[in-house]
C-alpha cells in the first residue's frame, strides 16, 4: 500500500486531494494544525480515515521527525498562507510559513529520501507580465509579499533536484474553485453565497481584471499527474508545471455567469476601478507542458464548474457567511 502525506490537509484543495488518494487505495496522513471549525477533511467526510499529524509547519524539528517516521512514498506540500490580503498586512508571517516552512519540509524529505515530492507554488509567482499566457520557462517577477513568498518557495524547491537529487516538482496552478472553499474573501464562493442569500455581490474592482480558473477536481487530477511524472525516475523531477482552465475570464464574465446559472437578477455592485491593490491585473497560464508530458487536460468548463459549486453551497447553507465579504 502506498503511503502519502498531504500538508495543509484541512484546506480546501488539500482535503480534496486527500480524498482522491484514499479512493485510489493509499494510506494517507495529513500534516496540519489542530482542526479548524470548518475542516476540509470533515466536509469531505474523511476525517476518520486519515492520520492527522498535528504539527505547525514552522516547527522544523517536528516536521523532520514526522517525515522520518512516516516512510512516505510521496509528499504533497500544499500547506501555505494562501491569501493576498493577509500577506500584504503581515508579510513576515507569510514568509515564515510559505518560505521557511517549505525549506524545512524539503530538508526533511531530503534526509528521509522521499521518492517523490510535489510542492504547490502558484501562478502568482510569475508576477505581473505583459506577456501572456505564463509559460514555465518565464522568469518569476514577484511584485507583492504573497507573490514573493511563492516565488521564493518555488525556486528553493527546484534547487533541491540538481543540488541533492531530490525528485521534486512544483505546481503553478490557476485560481482553484469549487464547493467547500471556506475563504469567502475569494471571488467565486462569496459571489455564489451572495446570490443564494439574496444579496448583490460586492466587488472591489470594476470587473475588468482577468483570471484563469481551474475546477477543484481538475486540480486534483493535475496533482496526481505531476506525481506520476516525478516518481520512479520520471521526467518531471526538477520541473515546474502550470495547470489552468485553458482561457482567462474577466471578473465581470464570471459574475454574469453566476447570476445566470443561479436564476436570479441580482446584479453585482462594482465598488472600485481597475484592479485592487496587491492583485495582478491579468493572469493566464499555458498548460501545454503538463498536457504533453502526462496527457492531463481540464474536464470541467467554467459554467459547469460554477453550477456544481452553486449546488454545493445551496446544499450547505449553514456554511455560508452571515454577511457580505468583498471579493
């Protein structure tokens, strides 16, 4: 039986990944803090099926001991401070979690000789660029604390292949969405919660910023594809991989689609001009490298993904916020 570790396992994407690993027959451990009120493991119904290693990622000694004892076949490192706003407000904490936490984990994996390591970077690591779509060979040009934290962790992770032979790859995925995301400061969950609760979605921009969106099931499939490319001496070791939804959408397009599939006429309120501070105006990744090496392709188009996401939050009204949160 394959032994898999997922860091940040209470999170939205990580808990979906943990479920997929269980479904394929793995013994799954997750490394995270104490369970929050809305643990993704509970929402996925798998909290009793995984081993929880209750460890702060910044506790390097505890992380190393857990990985040394676990004899893991693969480590998926998704734990991070993932929100742009808090990163702007508390950059030091973000660097400690995203950068120090990553090198500590990589050192543990190196010492334990883990056969495959997949580190979650982000399309935000590329920074603002006039040249789109982002391709993996492009230089990372971070322009905010969050972007810098992901770019630094990205570079550190990739250095462990030529320096130490660690079979590691990094993922630079687009904006991942779907049912069960508890972060209602993000565009899609908040806009869906608003229309379901009879509120007009409030948006901090003028609707013009463009984003690339990846449905959570497609993101999980991409993680598993990267793992396959990295393990057993595969060609993906030491490489970075993009994954996205194949084309960008403006914030206004996303909101129009949410309103349409919800069957309401609640028009959004645009409370800003241009792009909010700390955000990249236009983002879009080229997934050709991952597709060429593994055959991965996104299967869920945005409209279908939004319908699935809306249905999930409709069925889980108790998890929606009591009041609006700007997106």
